[in-house]
């Protein structure tokens, strides 16, 4: 069959708006898949079966082989050995295009839309006859069927808007709409929720549940174990390229069981540290801080020497804006005191000089120099203090300092000379902690320090924060993971719509209490 005829048929099918339900429910098996990249095994005899009507989640630490599994199953990487079997039929020589023909679609970790094309065009790329036949495309019909797909995935956008104008969340929904437009009923999601806010993730989960009701075959990858346990019907755990565990009943599975399967050994249950810091001196004080744009107002609090002070709140509640104002990245009215002295003309460089550091939330855009060597990333804030030879940095000194800091925060890297982007998210974050340790801060503000890192790195980061605070640094910790605040903090303030609405200390810090406070309820009296 010629390409033109195929495309014409696809377009005709599209026009008649056939839906995925016309396909037989798809049971998709990967049997003993082995795949190596340049001698290193990404998958070793790994098997997984995804049933129609289920959300099947793959979990595992970074590098375990999860993405490779879905990419093999979606025809992006050919396997070295092993079989792909769809409803009893062996799929041979699968490519992304033939996979879609079989109804298999991977929503990749980074949306792969063509950003200059409209949402509408993206939806139908690969279906619309292009080139000489382009003039005959019935855009009116396209637009109306696009509307139906957008509606199915809950996407409310202008179909003619370029994809570059869509948020990441909208781009993902558009990828799902694409899967439906291509009449796929086996849909894979590779870490879709990592870049999403909690609310956006809920929209995506609603869609996944609706697709499950329609008997779609769904695979999902995520590091957020709470959401994994909540949404999955079955869970497969990968470790070091192998499948090491299955959980067929996530409702009866604990967070801890999952983590132990992922890391391959028992984990110590973290106990909250019981410390009384009420007598420690205040090293950071905020008095009536307010933002000119109203992002926050009347923010007053202090952080004590050695204390871990949590800032709980919803995304957009003003926590990050407050931190940025203290650090000197944005303007604010009100007063900041550092170690008792007014700190007025704030800028990031004077903050670092004064012992106040800020680890921003978005490592991709703030702080990490992706193309620069790890060693330079680590010493970036420390350069003025390094031994010099005349005007020049002593190169060996820089490396030694970086190596020492990297050991303290357990950075795993082939060498500190590789560019930062060669490291996993967790190791990049360890390197950023190394940077800030070198600055020897008195106050450290960490914004979502564990976002997007895997469980092993998370536990390490908790350990680093313990060590930093034990050394007398006041740590201000912004986190959307309430569990994390419960485990780490001596005291937590809740911020709601730009204002502090509650404060809890010690054993008052519970999930229930924080959960109520971050939505503006359950506020306790503040002194
Ligand atoms: N395209 C590739 N080229 C070389 N190595 C790769 C490639 N994709 C993955 N790998 C390696 O294969 C292993 C598994 O990676 P991946 O499947 O991405 O893990 P996960 O998704 O579980 O984090 C890792 O060691 C990774 O470095
Ligand atoms: Mg991956």
C-alpha cells in the first residue's frame, strides 16, 4: 500500500471520527527484553505485561531502565533480544511510526511537539497529507474533529495557537489528544508529572482514569510515590536494568515497601528529630515584608541558629517570591535583619557575601550551568575565596575544594570534569548543595530541594540538611511535600495567598495539620 493511500485512509478514518474503542482491547507484553547502550545494559531480561483497563506504573531509581523499557515498547529503541507481543501477535522491527499504526503511543518525558506549528497541526502531523496535497486539506473539518479530541482530554485552547504558547501541562494534554487522533489505545506516559503543579497533575490523572474506564492500556512512570500508590492498578519495580518486584495491589502496598524494592535494601525509618531550639538566637528576621505586586504581604518571621524552618503552602502561595525578595532577586517593602543587623540593599551577590544563600526551585533555569563542568558549578559561589596565583585562580585548589565538597554531599559522577547536564537530577542537586556548603552560609533557603530527584537522592538530601542545620545554619525549607516538612522541620509556617496563616512547632507538625493550613484553614494562633 502506498504512503499516499495509507495517509488518505487515515484521513478518511479521522474524518469519520473513529475512536480507539474500535480496536480490540490491547494486552501488550514485553518478554525478557535486553537492551544495551555501548556495552552498558539498560535492560536485562526484563518483562512486563500491560493489560487493557489498567494503569501500570514502572518505578525505580534514576537509570534503572524505566524509560528504556517504554521506548523499546514504543519502537524508539530496537531491543537486542526479547519479544514484543500485542494481543498474541509478535511485533517485529517496530519503529515509532509502526508502533502508532498498532495503536501504541508514548507521551515522552520532554514533550516533542513541533513548537512553531499550531496545536491543530501538531494534532494531525503524520496523518494530514502534506506537500502537493496540502491544498486539499479540509481545515474546517480538521478543526471540528480537533475540538472533539481536545474536549476528550480536557484541553481548552485556541487550536490555531502555536504549540510554543502552551504550558508544559497543555503540551502533555495535546500529546494525549494526538494519541487519540492517531487512534491509539496503548498510551505510555514517561514521568509526566515531574514538571507539573499538583493541580495540573490532578487534571492529568483524571484523564488517565477516564482512559482506563474506556479500557485503554496505560503505562506510567513517576518518582512521586504517593501519587503512584494512589493511581496505579499494578506496579513493576526496576533496579539496575532488571525487573525486581511486582505489586499487584497498590492499595495494600506501603510507601516503604516500594522504596525498599527500588533501592534493594531495607531503609531506616526516619524519626523526626526532637530538638528544642526556642532559646537559640535569631539569625534571620523578616518584618512586614510585602511585594509591590501583592504576591505576598505582612510577612514577619524569624529563623533561629540551627533550626530547620519549613514554609508550607500551595504552589503560587508566595513562598518562592518571599525567598527571592530576601535573597535580593526581587524588590519588597519591609525589613530584613541578618544576625540582628538590618540588611537593606539586597542582591544575590551581597547575600552570598553576607552568608545568606538560596537554592532555587527550578534548577533548569536558575543556578545550574548545564554545559559547564561539575567542578565549576560547585565552586561558582566560592571563587572569590579561592587561593590565587597572582590574579589567577590556582587551578588545583579549585579542584581540591570541589572534590572535598562533592564527597560531603555524595555527588556520583564519572569525573567532576563532565558537564553538569551529564549528571542525573539527584546528582545535580547534590552538586548544588556542595556549592552552597562551600559558601559557609549562616542562613540557607532551600526551595523544593527534592523536587524531581529519586528516593536515594532524597534520603541523602535529608541527611545533608540535618548536617547543615546541626552545624548551626538556619535552614528555611520550602516544600510542597508535606511529609518532608513533617520529617525535617523543627517549626513550620503556612503561607496562604501571600500571607502567613499558621505556625506549628515540634509534635504539632502533622500531615493533617499542615494539610488544613495550606488551604487556608486550621490556622493556629501565632505569637
Ligand atoms: N540513548 C542512550 N544512550 C546511552 N545510554 C543510555 C541511553 N538511554 C539510556 N541509557 C542508559 O541506560 C540506563 C537506563 O536509562 P533509563 O531507561 O533512561 O533509566 P530510567 O528511565 O529508569 O531513569 C542508564 O544507565 C542510562 O544512562
Ligand atoms: Mg527515565
